[in-house]
């Protein structure tokens, strides 16, 4: 990169994704977002450390959503995102829901305490693309 920030279009994202990002007020990608999106869209591993910020969630959520767009309508889990707390799970779930064109592109399910376990089983059986959860609640579902 020559010091000039790329645009989301230049990262090769789908028009629906670029439009959603613009609607949600994302201007140009940060250098972290650009590097993460490029790496993950190329299906490379990524290890990064950033502050807890909705923009940083976009760095890994956008490539997941792009993959779902490219894979078609099947409702098989594409990603499991584990976060340490219920509060963070709620925040990450909401950001991903918004980024996925308000739930029209990807089915996103939050698995965290505060909701009955049984109310989360139905959506899992009917199919979701992205699961955001806390380790404890995800383990409860695995055991069932």
C-alpha cells in the first residue's frame, strides 16, 4: 500500500456489502480492516489484536459475509465466533446482523446466557450461517 487508503470497492467486495457499509457509515477501511479483509477473503489465516470496536468486528465479519454471498443459500454454519462475555457476544451479534444487510444476507444467531437454551435450539436446527457465542453456552449446546 502506498500510503493512500483503499476503498471497500477496491478490496473487491460485493456491491451489496459495499452499499451496506456505506449505509452504516463506514467510510474508507482502516488499515487493519483492509489488511484483515484482504487476508480473510484470500482464505489466509489472520492473527490480529485491536481494541473492542464495531469497526474491528467488520474486519472479520465482512469476509465471512462475502463467503456466504458466494456460497449460495445453504444454511450451514460458516463461522463460529467465540467471545468471552455475554455483553460482548450481544455487541458482536448486533454488528454482524447489521453488516449482513440487517439479516437478509446471513442468518446470525447469538448463543449466550440470558435466553433459555431451548429457544436457541430451533434456529440451530433450521440453519444459521454465523454463530456468535460465549464458550459456556456453546458448550451447553454441544453437550445437548
